[in-house]
C-alpha cells in the first residue's frame, strides 16, 4: 500500500514537471512568434510585451506551484487527507 502511495505521489510530481516544461516551451514558441509578427507589421509599437508579461506572470506562478509549493501543505492535499480520515472512522 505504501509503495503504491509513494509511486502515485512521484507520478503526480513528474506529471506536474512535464506539464510545466510543456507550458514553458509553448510560452517561448508563441511569444517568439508574436515578437516576429510585431516586428514585421507594426515596428513602431511594441505590443508583444503585453501578452509576454501577462502570460509570464501565469508561467511564474505555475513554476512556483510545481517547484516551490510542493508536498502535503496544499489545500487539496489536506482536504484529501481529511476525507481519508473520515472514511476510516466510519
């Protein structure tokens, strides 16, 4: 049982890291394209910074959730633990 739980936690962490890597690659590709489009169509106004910055904030928080705020301290994990305890009491 414990091996299964350890495996499941490790699998979720790996999935989260892969999800972040995909998010990062898409961010870089799309924003590089936007920079090229901006430079070729309206070089006088640098509008690409708006999506780059907004999406960058989201990417930052995604990274924080994957690499910094890990473990059982998340609200979701605490709720799951509480439900498991409740189920064992019945």
